């Protein structure tokens, strides 16, 4: 929100087939624990997925040149599992990494749409608190999942799910 004093991060999970947003919430700080809790909410509500498709955020993947400060590199990319990845491994959930922004198009389009709608609503209504913005988020989630026909699938995501 343009009126908020702090920046929030939106964490989402989307079903690949139906395009239903299974999870969306704002957190004050993006951490491994926040992503683990988001995954927990999805898994408890919908069961274990076959696979998670994620980007290369530090929370999901160790990348040698980015994530280490040591001069002598002893670990290569994917030699170390971050905490979120360890949880997925324990649950026997496969993890696939998007190697380019274009590969994340299914996720980025609804995320951009959701972000645009939320920011505009917050600006029009002059919302500044996290609880008020969460209310807007839940309204938009309901609209996206249960009322709006998806442009790619031609169906309402909840019905397709």
C-alpha cells in the first residue's frame, strides 16, 4: 500500500492445472519460516502435491556464487539444501526450479494482476494497516478463484480445480 509505513511481501501458491490460488498472504519479512508455514497451510488444506515449481530465491535453492561469502568454494549449487527444501525432501515432494522469468509465466501473470488490484484498491481507499490490506487480498482471492473466468483456461479456477 502506498500509505503503509512498512513494506510487505506477498507469498502465494497456485495450482498448475486449475490456476486456483491455493494460498496468498502478506508477511512483514520474507523468511524460510514464512515459506515453510505457507507450504504447511497448503499441504494441510489440499494434501501433498507431486511437485512444487519454484524460482531460485535463496529460501528455495542454494546457488554457489550468490549464496556464499567464502573465497574457496567447497559447495556447488544444490550441494546444500536450504531449510524449505529440507522440509520438502522429508515430505517426499519433488521440487523443480524455474530457470528463467519466462518459465514462471503461469505464476507471474496472476501475481501481477493480484498485486495491481490490491495496490490500486489500497490507494483509492487510503489503507495503511496490514489487516485492512489482508481484507482486500481475501476479497480479490475470492473474486479470482470463485467468480472470474480465467483467460487461459476459459473456466473459473475453483470449478476447474
